[in-house]
């Protein structure tokens, strides 16, 4: 039986090879997975032209996935350096990489990225439009924006951020409700500027059916962008954010009518006490579609440490229903991330995702922690390194400060609780000040 998209297959009762792979990874029944894809509660972003893809599922009941943002800019346009980051990200087993390239040979970078990456690939076509046509923003036509979407789909992109919720009606709500930080989404600000400069409707909203035609043809998952996400905790959960979310819920239904898979993008900067309510609101207004969040960043005062502010928010968000975390690096708000920035961002996001998976009772999540706790009790350092989320750092810290006694560390020495409890439980004496018997 023929099918156009993963959702189309699921609704026809077909189990695709991508569903089989995802079900095996998640240790769940493939029929259950297929039903969730059919309902739109799980997406499997898998462009028909992405031949190197090792598919992943995003959504209800699955492990929380993380995304890494990479790409070239006008100030940092070294393709080889960016591809080195890609290779390290793949080795660190990230599930998704978004190419946010906005200058220069974006097509070359995108194609090489797709060819080499088993991780799903996302893009934001509007970023590429100015460079692609070598035109100023106001001179790009609606038709030209759509052609960039088609180009990315043809190249093999698995999911695309499409800021279709910032229509002229949403823009009017934004104008009437003043914000501290206006529109901080790069794609959202470009579209808002284009609408103001041309007097036209957002082309991705006005011609959403054309976008669906493209996504259905290549099986591209749409990540409905949050153009009005809050850029400060002051602007969280305001009229602009909620108005856009309502529009995204309407667009979700239109996409599902065409069997196009949908994710919803979310905040943004947000105080801790607002996160749980926002996750519930998104799931309600967008009919259970998977939720993809940037952070949320829970305080605005920590430039240089926003991988931490984001991980705090990400853990809370995912434990309350978010399905996909976009990593944030220490360089957020400051510069293009270096390789080391990227590594720190990935680790912080992985910690947040895993902490949330424990809270959500995802299969196999607690077992990892159980094995680590057992290795600690046994003072089995090699097993601890093997199980660590960042084995390299754990081993380096140990080697940089070796204790006098191998069964301890330089923090506690022979006062180590694990060491002493092991001895006592075995009926042995504890010698703290003298050599062991």
C-alpha cells in the first residue's frame, strides 16, 4: 500500500521501517507507536531524501530528545569548522541538528550536513532567503520564500521551522500589548519587518496550503515557529505569545488534514512558576502535538551560563510534557558557539532531558541511574566513567587529583562513606588515621 508521509502510513495501518526502528529504540510496542503517529501525538521526522538518517520519534511517551543549533554566519563563515562541530555532535549522539546558516554557501553546508548526519536535520528557510537571492528583505516575494522551502525539502531536510502563526492579526495584538523585548525570534522579527515593509500578509500563513503541498511531497515535519516567544521573563505568557499559540493550534489541524506531521515550538524566557502551566496550555491549544522548547531560560541575569538557566527550565518543561529540548550554550546572547560551548550545551541539555525522563517514567531511564549508584557503592571507578553522561570529563577530574588510597577520592579520603559503610557491612574494622589491618 502506498503512503505519502509517516502520518499517512500510520492512518492506513502501515508500519513503516522508521516506525520499527523507533519502537525498538524506545522499547515500546510498534502498534502503540503507529497509533500515536496517526493521532499526531508523535512525529518521526524523516525526509524521503535523507538517506543517512537513523530515525527518532518525538512526542508522548518517548524519551525527551535534544536538538543542537549549528551553522555559518557572516561573522563566522568557516564551513569546515562548523562541520567539525557537526561530527562531534553526532559522536555525542544528539538526536537532531538544526542548520541555522544565514550567510554564504548555505547550500553547500546544508547538503554536506545531510549527507553525513544520521541525526534528523532541521532548518529555518527564512534565514536562508536573503543570502539565497542576494536581495534585501523587502524585495523578496512571497513566491521566493516558498521556493526556498521547497529547495530545503528537496535537499533532504527532515523538519523546518515555519513561522506561520505571526499573521497580521497576531501582529496587531503585539502592537497593542507593549513588550519589554519586542519580538526576539530571529525568524519572527524578519517576517514582522517584511510584513510592515510590504504591507502584505505573512506568506507562510497566507500560502500555508502551498507549504503543506511541499511537506507532504517530501515528508517534511513542520515545526511551527514561536515568533512571539518571550525574550525575557517579563514578557512570558503574554497576549502575543498566547495569540500566536491559538493560531498554531488552528494550523496544526489543517496540517493533520493533509497528513503532514507537526511540532509546536515554545518559549523562550520564563519564570519557573509559569513553566508547567505553559506546557499544559500548549498541549491543550495544539491538540497534543509534540512540544519543542528553547529552554525555557528561567532568569535573564546569567550570560555565559545560559546552558545552566536553560537546563533548569528544560528539565521542568519536559517533566511537565515538553518532548524536545533545543540546547542552549554558554555563548547564548553573546557569540556563535565554539566547539567547547557546543559540548557544554549538549551535556546540559542531555542532563535536563534525562532528569525529565525519570520524572515521566520513561522505560529504561531509572535503570541508568541504578547502575551508576551500584558502581558508586562498589567504588568501581571504571564502571562510573563508562556510565557517566560525560565520561571524558569524569575521568579527567579523577586523574587530575588522585587520592592516597584508590578506594576513595581526594574530597573525603579514608572518611569516604561508601568505603567505610562497605567495610562495616562486611564486619571489618575502619582505620581512618592509621593503615588498614
